[in-house]
C-alpha cells in the first residue's frame, strides 16, 4: 500500500478519518494525500486563467485553506510522516475521485459525515458517492481507529467466486497489521444456505492465503445488516469488510448493505468493489 487519500473539510469526522489513515500509514509506510475541496458547481480546473479570475471569492477561499491547513493539521493530528495537502475547487466527490485516480490511490479513508452533519442524519452524500463510484477500497469511519482495531477484521460475504478477488485488494493491509480475518456469513430466512455450502465457499476463499489466520462464522439473523452489527458487537470487532457490485448507475434513494451497516453502528466499514 503506497498512497492513501483522505478528504478533509475541517469537520470532526474528517479529522477522525485522518487519524485513522495515520495508523495505516505508520504500518504500511504509505503516503497520505489530504484533499480539501472548496465546494462549487464550477469545474474550476477546466477554466482558462482569464476565466478563473472572474471568481475571486473562490480563489480567496482556496488560498486561505492552503495557508491555514499546514499549521492546523500539525496542531490537531501531528505525525512523523509528511502529509501532502491538496486544495481543489469544484464538486467535492468529483475532485476527490480525480485526485485518487490521478495518484493511483490504494485506498480512500473518509468520515461518515461532513460539515453538514445533523443528529440522526443518514451518512454523508459525498461518502455515498465515493462508495458507489470509487474503484479503489473506501474505508468509512465515525471515530478514529487505532492499531488494535485493525488486528481483528470481519469479512462479511456470501463467499462466491468474486470474494477472493476482492480480498486480494486488502491483503497488504491485513498482512501489515498481522490481522486475523473472521469470515462471516449471515444466514437469513429469505436467503438461507446450508452449513456445507457455506463452508465450501469459505474454504475456497482461504485457498492461497495460508499465511493468514482465518476464523469461520455463520450467524443467523432476520436481516443481513443487523446480523453484521450484532456479530461484531459480540466478538468485539471494530472493522468490517463488505464487497459490493457496481451500483454507480443506481438511484441515490436505493440504499445498500454497506451504507446501512455504517448508519446502524459505529463500525469502520471497508468497502470493496468487484
């Protein structure tokens, strides 16, 4: 793992994301790209220099952020390793995604909410966009995770053929923290599977990963999301990995398992694409 992108809007949750990324940075010897976006519907980067001058208020906000960020970050989240700070103007999720793709980021770490957080609100709209659109793993957090939180990971899946491909993306992270991986299948009345079927899928998932410690679990619940949260609470696991398909074209009101689990608990959610 070489590059971690952290969206930062000066909110409490973005600070918790940064602190989490610093824990990964220390173990994986990665660099952090801290991305602050001045919100605007204008695609500022695509304007000519002359056209950009028509928006002095945006330029002023950008310059102020560039001036304040270094000292502020040093104060609230000091770290031995350097943090590269990038300030952009535009639609936040678009700019974050551009930076991540341009720098071939291995992971995006971001807070569950942004500056507009209100009690009882569902997860942030920018996070929802990143979960759907980012091709790389996205780790969403509500509170800072420490090193111990990464040493015990729940991998919740149906353990079909795509699961091992997704796991390969985070295998460097698992090895860096010497984490044990708890394979988790949630058995529900609507989608019931036999013990033999589940075990076969889990065994195939483990194949080729003999250096990693695995534990196999089947947990019964009425709903997948509630089952994941309950299992992690019982096992004192604070990080769960979820694999999703391509939902980039889905309507915003269609909420998936990943978003629901994040909303229902305080777990760190690492979302992978297949």
